[in-house]
């Protein structure tokens, strides 16, 4: 269950770009957040998790080795794909979904782990995308967990 949960976090972090106006202003980003500017292939390069009673810790080790080289492709037409690249998982984990950017929110359609629904864009410079989100569920013992994912454009 833990591994399934982290897989959902990673995928959602790549795609779930819920941007709350009270958290940041659009002009705080180096590149405007649009479907066109986001379009590209990304690889997860860092993943951390923390709670109110634990410091940030590296969560990359919780992933299967075959998941560490996956590519997440966002297209300018608001479609997206998870590509099982490099070391292929068994079975391969390739699938497609859609995203929709509205004023300050990206909505997902067809995300395989729908319980993970939001994140704040902390950094977007056209190359690096850093997303932060808080989750709270039975898997986290109903504690808020802050997840920070860093994705690098390939």
C-alpha cells in the first residue's frame, strides 16, 4: 500500500499543478504557467516528505528502481502521458490522461490515483518545476504530510 501511495504522489506531483493565489503570485514564477510553457518531458529528480513532527526526508528510496527513470510528458494540447522509460517495470506502467489549466488551477481527468488532487508551484523556470502539496488520508494516519517534488525538463 505504501509503494502504491508514493507512486500516486509522484505522478500527481508531476501533473497536479494546483496554484493557489494566496500562496504565490503568477509574477513570482520566472516563466508564465501555461499549457504551452509546461509542454515537455520531465523526470522526477527529487522527492521529499515531511510532517509537523518530522523533518523533510528523502522519499526517492521508496520508489521501485524501475520508476526512477520514468518520463512524464505534458503536451500543449492538455494531454499527458506517463512513460515507463529506461528500466521497464513489470508490467510496464504507461498510460495517458488529460490536464486543464484554469485561472490558478490545473484539473486532472483520468489520473489513476485520484485521491491526490493539488499542489502549489513553488518554482517554474522553464527547466525545473518544483511542486509542493499537502495530503491527509488514512495512509498518512490522518496527519498532514507535505510532499515536495522536483522535476527536471529532459
